[in-house]
């Protein structure tokens, strides 16, 4: 979970990403290599933590999809 500068609490979920990984019969290591992202960013993804836009764009390129196909932003009260 993270807090915006306006005091909103938000969380991200990468469940959609992991579903795509499974559907494509990939392992997380395969994904990291295909997207050329480091273990640092993979760890953040594994823990549903925000990542840089460049990471999301690399993942979109791997799956030929939009960011919304990989993640959800959840507003918490």
C-alpha cells in the first residue's frame, strides 16, 4: 500500500499479470528475462508494490497488452 500526496491510500495488485504468466506457461524467471527486468523489480511485483512505468511498459511489450491487463489499482479507505 502507498499513500498519495492527497492523503489517499492506494494498493496495487498484479494478479492479472500472474494469470497471464500462467496462461502462457511461463515461469517468473522467464518473464524477467523476456522483459529484461531485474530481480529487484520482480521482488516488487511479487509483493504487490508499485514499480516504475518503464517496468510496466516492458511487461506490456512481452504480452502485447495494456497496463490495465496486468495490474489493478485499489483505492482503500
